[in-house]
C-alpha cells in the first residue's frame, strides 16, 4: 500500500474557500507570495523581481499587506500577478498552470504514479472549506482521507470558536485528522506557545475526538537561529505529547531543511533528534518540494539526511509525503517515489520502504 501523507485539493485563490469573501482568501495568498522562497520575475522579460513589495510593513505589523500592487489571479495564464510601476510580476509557488486542484486531478496523478491513498492537508491559505474537503472524500472514499482545520488564532482567546470548528470537521463532515499550525496563532493572536494555559480548554475538548494530530511547525517566536528555534518548537510538541500521551502525532513537511544547509551540504547537529527520543512522534519524509530548486532529481545530496533519519528515528516514525501538487514544480509524482524506492535501495530495505511509503501513515489513519 502506497500512501501519500501530504497532498491537497483546493479551489482557486479568487474563490471564498471558506473565508468571509474571495478578497479575504486572496489576502492569505498575497502574504504567501510575498514570503515564499520561489523567485519572482517580471512577466515582460522574466527579469528577476522582488515579491516583498507585496508587503507594506510597519513596526506594529511587519507582515501588513500592500494595497498598491493590484494582486490578482490571471485566469489566462493561471497564475498570480501583481503590478509595480506599471510592470506585471509573478511567481510560481504553485506549479505552472495550476491555480486550483480538484480531487479528480489528484486521483489521475495518483493512478499514473500507482499511489493508493492520499491524505488531504488543509491550510487557511489554500482553503478553509471543510464541506469541500468532505465532498472530495465522498467522491473517492477508497482513495482519499482528509484533515480538518481550525482557526488557530482563535484558540487562545475564543476557544469555543476553534472547538466548534474541530468538532464540526470530524463529527459532521467526517474528516479524519486535525491540522494545527501554531504560527497562525503566534502571528495573529499574540500567543507564544500552544502549551500555554489559554490553549488548555481547546485541547481538552478535541483530544476526545480520537483523531491524529498533524502539526506544521516553524521556529519558536523571536528565535535568532531558525534551526535551534525549530528544535525548540519540537520540544514544545514533546511537552504537549507528555501531557496527552494517547494522542497520535506527526510533524508535517519534515525539518526546515534549507536552514540546515551549509555550502550545499546538510549539517545535522545531534541535538536535532533529541526531542524524538523515547517518543512515538512521527515526521514526514519528503524532499523534492522542499529543496527541489537547489538539487536535481534523484536528490543524492539528501542521502545523508535519509540515513540519519533512519538511524535516529527508524521507519516506524517516517511517512512519505509529497506536498502534491506543489512538488510538481521540480519532479513528476512518480519521481517523488523513485528517488527513495529506486535510488536509496542501499539505505532502505523493502521492509523499511513498506513502512515509509505507506505503512506508518496507514497505521496512523487506520486504513
């Protein structure tokens, strides 16, 4: 069984997608386009541009959006466009020609790459429409599972709102896991930790739902070293798991691998693995969508990292994920399997691959 633990289905950025309006949804995308590492370029001649002009920062709000750039979706080219001094610019955070991704499109990709199941992730930027995700599951009940979303920024001050969202996602829409992105709470509510007592009512209400939790982590707020800041956030998650020992938990996206690069090689301090010791915490194994702009298929540069993950974590806590369709910027869906299954045979036994490529995710999702 091949299970992709990280895929998406979403409607276009200029649709409401569960937000108050299409304009409110597009604001999330504008911030993403401003901050994402993919290069921006001028449409006329592909000269390099600067997407940070999509922000108009102030000391109080360093991520305030600029209202001057006419940020929009171009339905002719199916990409984002913004304007600076009369010139249009763009960026391919999404693969070319992808501005929405239907369940049918995902299934076609899965069929071609011989992928049996996919777990649909969610994010306020892509969609907050739980009814849409439920419809995707109903369309392909033997191929797709999905996680529910909450507005993390509501948790510290309005936990009842977030609790209702979580319960609605699982109990009414029949979704299968919960996604937690603490950074949204840190940025939009002033919260400093998901272990803060203000989060306790939320956790006490959602733990009984008995679904897996998938955490998308960044560095701790105000961290000066992003690598150590991420490890510190892993320790926050470890403390959370000690409080709720029965919860099944995984970290999405893996580590922020770009931060662990020095002169095109990965430097992996021993301390980065310590939060996993004597823990059931799982983590995603996926590289093309993270570093595909830096290294080419079959990503031989990642072999030392894969070897370290096997040594410190083992296959029972690793689950293959692709960030589909985002990974299509750099390689095909089949290649996102092959770099592990064909080019790491000396590192990964057939039994190891069976767990990484599906067994770990299947266990967590009860497939």
